[in-house]
């Protein structure tokens, strides 16, 4: 019943659950905008149907994501008042911009997009969905600007024990932000893409609405492959940046206790014993850690024991080594999931290029159905590595986690709210899964259409025959 640990568990639970929906919204709306663009340019009704069908899933996900975000903010203010008091003057600006500009843009143009079919011109309606997409990306930017301050505090001064922003430009030009933002957003694009490819694979395997889901799969697999490769590239840049700004996090992610040696090998597997501060068994790839850290096959990386001594001199007595096992394995889970996404994306793009999607590919389609989970696994593992690896800090170098919680909130109160929030999240998850399954089962041609619409759209007839 440690209140600090309970507050951390609650923050992790609410944030991870909320982060299931955010990247999916960002990714889905981009693909919907691409599909509607193809409808406007080519004039084919099938692309309009694609935008409408996948738009239903986006709207369901967006609505649930908003609710989970509200719950997250509630627990944030309830459990972390000392932290809020310390960083409020810094966090206020990016979070206000996110709410007043980005989220307002999303909400406004979602409404125009929903009710603007056949009321707005095609180009104005298309502009609406692109502005929704831009709004979701802008929201991510401002949220990550706040998070980047926690990782690398810049643009502020300490006044009366509180951080007060004195350079807004420094906040939005933070180097941490500009390696974290593209990595996160590209991961979100991949999340939406793999959701569409997974559902399309299921439908193709069942031979339902083949032409519709073949086109959906083709668009999504290209976006998913490009986004996965981009995520890996910016992840590499982010790791190099962290070697300089948060070397303890990277040392923990590598299970590196002493100096790595030069050149530094990358540890594939390690049996880590935090009590003794050593690894009893390791499997390593020579040279790779040097390359990951410096883009060349030479260079030494500091270990946790050396960094612990340096941190004690800088920040005073204390344990500055984060939970090593969690940081180590979350990093590898993220890398493994991302690598598998790239492999599956390359093979799917090959099938689409060779026009082999209609042929029996049941083993691949089954893998793509399960691959829906891969971006969520990678996103969650990456977030855990980022936040756990920063411990014992909430604001690196300035405020520790144990000093950040609300002093007047008891462990029992936190436990009660944790149970209550978990129950609410379980209900929301069940509702969302039910609605997703309902929409997917009905398919893209479930709406009643006039005879004229069906005759003008040959894909509509094909779809109805497939469903029946």
C-alpha cells in the first residue's frame, strides 16, 4: 500500500489505455484522408465507400479516446498535485495550445466531415478530413512538447521552488521533442495502417467484398511499411540523442553495468540481477551498440555504475539506476515488434505489387490479423521504456517521483480510484470491441442504397452478393 507505487501504477494504467486510442486515431484519419483524396481525384465511388467505412471505426475510436483522456487528466490532477504545482507554469502553455487549437480543430472539422457528405463540395469536404488529420498530428506535437520537457527540461527558471517558463521557443525547439515527435507520429501512422490491413486480411481470407478490401489493403500496407521504416529510423536517432542527454536510460536499456568497451557490442539477451549489479548470462552482437550510439563501428558507452557515481556528485546521494529489467526488456519488445512489422509490410507490399492479394494466402492473412496487435505492443513497450527509464525522476534532474505525488491523498483513496478507473476502462473496451465487430461484420455495403446508386456502383452489387 505504498502511495507512490499505487500512484505510479494508476498513471501507467490510465496512460497506456489512453495511448491505445491516440495513435490509432492519428493513423486511421490519415488513411481516410488519402482514400477520400483518391475519390476526389479519380471519381470512383469505391474510394468514397472506403472513406466512409473506415471513418466509422475512426469515429468510434476517437469518441472512446476522448473519454479515456478525460479520466487520465482527472487522475493526473488528483494524484500528482506537487508535480503539477512545480511544472504548471511550463505545462500550461503547450497543453492550452493543444486544447484550444489542435483539439478544437479536430472537433470542428470532424463535425463538418460527418454531416458534410453531399452538402459540401467534394474539395471542401476533403479539406475537412485533412484538417482533422493535421489537428491530430498537432495535438501529438503539443503533448510531446510537454513530455519532452520532463525528459530534457529547457526554457525555464526556478522561482520560489517552481519551474516558470521564460523561453517558449526553447520549449518547442527542444532536441528531445524533435526526435520523439516523428518517431511517435510515424508509429501512429503504422498503427492505423496495420488495423486496416488486419481487418482487410480477414475479409480477403473470407472472400468477402474482395475488391474493396484489396484496395484498402494495398493503400494501408504501403503506408504501414513506409511508416514502420520511418519509425525505426527516427528510433535510431532518438537512441543516439539519449546517449548524450539521458545516458543512464540507455545504459539500463542495454543492461550495461560497467563500461561497454570499444567497440561496444549490443546485448540481445541478458539474465539481469539488479541486486548484485551484474548479468550472469549474455548474448551479444559485436560492434552493434557502437553503431547504434554513434553511427560508426567504434566508441565506448558508459555503464550504470559509472553514471551512478557521476549522478551522486551532481544531484546528491540516492539511487539513480532505473528498474533495469523493465527498461531492458521493454526496449527489446519494441524493437522486435517493429522489426516484425517491417518484414510483414515488405511481404504485403510485394503481394500488392505483384497483384497476388486475391490468391490464397491464408497463412499470411492470419499473420496480418494477429499483426494488428504489433503496433500497440511496440507503442506500449516504447512508452514504458521512455518513462520507466527516466526513474527516479519525473522532471529529469529537478524533481523526483517520490516528491511529485499529492501529499493529502491516501493509499486507500488511490487504490479505490485505481479499481474504479480499471472497471470503467473495461466497460469502454468492451463497448468499443462490440461496435468495431458490429461494423466490420456488416461490411462496407450494409447501408441501404437506391437502385440508381447500385447500378452506378458495380462494387456495391458485388459487395451485397459477397455478404449474402
